[in-house]
């Protein structure tokens, strides 16, 4: 993707240098710039002007007090992230996880660095929950946290941090707490999206519930199971994150200042709310599946009763005509003038009586 800066209309270091100074840059730097979305230096909570490479940024930061670097990457390859990993001392196992993604939410500690994995989610708009094939889309967001830097790695198109970065740039008081404040803002933003998606799913389930109990409802158990699968997808993103957030709130690392820990406790509370919603939604969908299966079974029983009732009425003329179809010379009423209409009348009366009986017993 083109490395467009996340706010203010500026272009990031990767794009500007690649276009303006391509001849002077080594191929490794040009390759890295393709994955860099933004690289910024913050001093005392204020973003310093200018464009920065990752090496220039960390060098500038370590010559100042109360400064840190925030680098944003989008789906980097092994070769693209290698330069940053060497300059910032990122652990090779964490780097491998960040490149290949597909990790469950977790928090790892490597000496003087933290590595956190979060799953991002997005609600996919649709006309009806009964016709949608996909409702929840997931991505991944990784963060390397050090004393004077935070490196974020995104996977997926919906997990952008441009709006969050713009908001934080306008709140230097918050950024004075250092890169831990950025990590908290990211976690808070991700969990807020969990809340929003869980609310939208609850609305879909309410709509689905109304349709399930409508007479002759078109909703099938397969459609409800599809919704249940989407809820479980959200659950896999939410539940594993509880332990990492709790660790950050309880002083798992000295990289998280005391004033930031309380904010992580607030994020953990919001995550608990989402977990409870997901549990309730999952239970309700299980109930709806059972209700749909029971409704289908009941409808099948009703249909079978109707079929049985009609079969019983058709059995009467079949039996009588079958008896008189036997080729015997001596049979009652064979030579009677009114025998044929009498048999037809008898068949009609018996069928009518059976119809009244089945109708009275609600079989028809």
C-alpha cells in the first residue's frame, strides 16, 4: 500500500523518500518504506515536525528527555521489518509473529520489551441477518512496546490507526505518559469496536428471533448456525484478550507507569461487558436453534397427521371397491338395481364422518 501519513494530509517518510530520493536510497530502505504508514517522534507529548526514518527517529529520541517514537507498519514482510528489528532490538520470535500474523491475542515479555497481539473486528453491513454470509470481519494488530518506542504492525484493511493517531496528536497531555499511553489508546480503541460490533450483532439476533417465531417463518437452522459461527468468531477475538489486559493493569511490566494501569483496568471492564454480551448472544442463538428444530419437528408432525387423515379417508373407497372387484358369482347386492348408487352413498357417508372426526381433533 502507499505509505500515506495518518493525519494532516502529509505523506509518510516511505512515500516521500521513495519518490524524491529513490536514487540515493539503498534498496533495503526503499523496501521498508513501502510498509511504513507513519513514523513520528514525540517530545514531552508533542509531535515533532518533519519526516523521519526509523533510524533517524530512534537516534533523535535517545538524545532527548521524555521522548519516544511511534512507527506504524502495515503487513510488512520479513525483509521489510528486519531493519527496524535490528535498530530497536525487537525479539526475533515476536518479529516472526508480527510478520506472519494469525496469532491469538496475547502479551509476551522480552526483557525490556513487551509484545502484545490484539484482534481487530469490523461489522459487515447487510440487508438481513437471514441472508448474510458474513457479519464479522477480523484482522490483527501487534504492538512492540519499549521504554522509548512503540512499533505497531497491522494486518487487514479495516484496522487502521489514522484517526486514533490524529486524536492523540491533539492530546499532548496524554502522550506525556510515554508509549504506554499509546498502547492503552490502541487497546481501548480495539475494545470499543468490540462493543460496537456486539451491539450490532444483538440487534441482528433480535430481528432473527422475531422471524423465528413468525408463522411459516422462512428462517432455517442453517441460517441461525451461520449467525452463531459469527458470534464465535467475535468470541475468539475477545476472550483471550482478558488475561493480557489484566496483567497490564496489575503491574506486569515496569514499562507501564502506575498512572496508566488504572486506564487498563477500565479497558478490562469494557472487555468484560463484551464477553457477557457474547455469552448471552451465544446462549440465545443455541435456544433459537433448538426452537427452530422443535418448530420444524412440530410442523412435520402436523403435516404427517394431515397426510394420515387423508390416507384414512381414501382407504375407505379403496377397500370397498377392492372387495367388489373380486370375481365371484355369488356376492351380496350384485344383482340389486340400486346396489351401485348405494355403495357410492355409503362411501361418501363414511368419508364424511371420518372428515368430521379428524377436523374436530384438529388433524385437518
